[in-house]
C-alpha cells in the first residue's frame, strides 16, 4: 500500500524541511519510488533541492515538474495555488511513497483541504478518505525543545490512535539535555498512544548554511566543487547518521530496510532516555 508521508507541525523552525530533505534524499539515492511535494510556497526548501532543471540550470516550469523525478511546489494555504494537491497526489501512479513537506499551522490547513471546521475531525476524515483509495497516511512531526511541538505530537498521536502512525523526530540540532521537558512531559502520552520516536542528527550550522547557499541536496554534496572538504565530510557523517535513524522505521515510512536493520514497533522509542 502506498504511504502518504506528511511532515507537519504547529511551529516553524523545528526541522520539518530538513527532515523532509533528508528523507527525500534517502529515498532517491536508494531508487525508492517516491513522489515529492512541497506545500510551503514561501520557503519551498524541498522544491529548491529536488526540482527538475533544464540543461542551463534554470528550473523547469511548475506545470512540467514530475514529482517522481523532481518535485512539485504548491501552496497549501491557497486553493488557486494547488491546495488540492494534498488530496490529488494520492493518484500519482507507480510510487510507493508520496512525501509532503507542509508549513507550520497544519491543523487549519487540513480544515481547509477537507472543508471541515474542526481540526480533529478534518484530520480523521483525511486519514479515512486516504484509506478509502488504498493510501496509508503517516504523520511525521519534528520536535524542538519548546512545549508547543511536544503537545502537537501527543495530541496527533492520541487523535489517530490505531488509525495512522505518528513519528516524532527529536531534532538534535538542539542539545540532548534540552529535551528533558519532552521526556518528563508529553512523551509518555505520545508513547502510550502508540507513537514512534526517532532522532534527527544535528549538523554544523555553517556547513548547513553553505549547503543551502549552493542549493545542493545532502546526497550530492560529495561531488560539489564549491564546498570544502570539511563541509563534505561533515555532511557525509550526517547522511550516514540520518540513514541509521530511518532504517529502524523504514517499514512504517514505506521504504525497504537494509537486511539486518532493526525494526521499531509502535509505542517504542529509538531515542535515548
């Protein structure tokens, strides 16, 4: 069954697009059949890294982008700029994963997409509607040290208990000890509701900025002439560590795990306690 992976959060700047870029890279470098959609019209981070380009380096027009080889950009806030792609992407043929990188404030967006006023009902109906057409939704919500994101993960997991997996990603761009608030608070609610917890490794901020400035995807850094050896080695280590974090939940996300990779069951955590 095709997985529809929605990267969501109530707050901006928590690592949604970084995780989406890392996961897209993980899939593309392994020839996984993935379709990429970027619903953040303003930031368009996933689109910048994975859009298809012409030979002269210019970006292929949006109407000619194929999500199976490039990335489609749309605005989840605006029906005239493609809001319905969150639903219409379920019909993309020949893929095992459909990935949507969504901006902050996803609850209101799902209300607009489903034309239902209450966020809890809108999200539940979204999941049930996806299942009706043979699609299995998965929600990924990165965590920063702030409480708001912790509450989001627990709320979403309790809402979708038994209906769709929810994966919380501790963003270790922040120090491990800064997640004490999560471990002492909403983490228990999240795990009790069947949530899955993983971690995303941190990356040196200057290296991250250099990669962004060059608009190069993580998996292509090693062959990029404008980046230093130091940046290439730091990104290479990040890519390996990111892959390790994915491999324990590969089945949940719709990718085939390498032979011998550990599997993570629902209600389990792979983040250190």
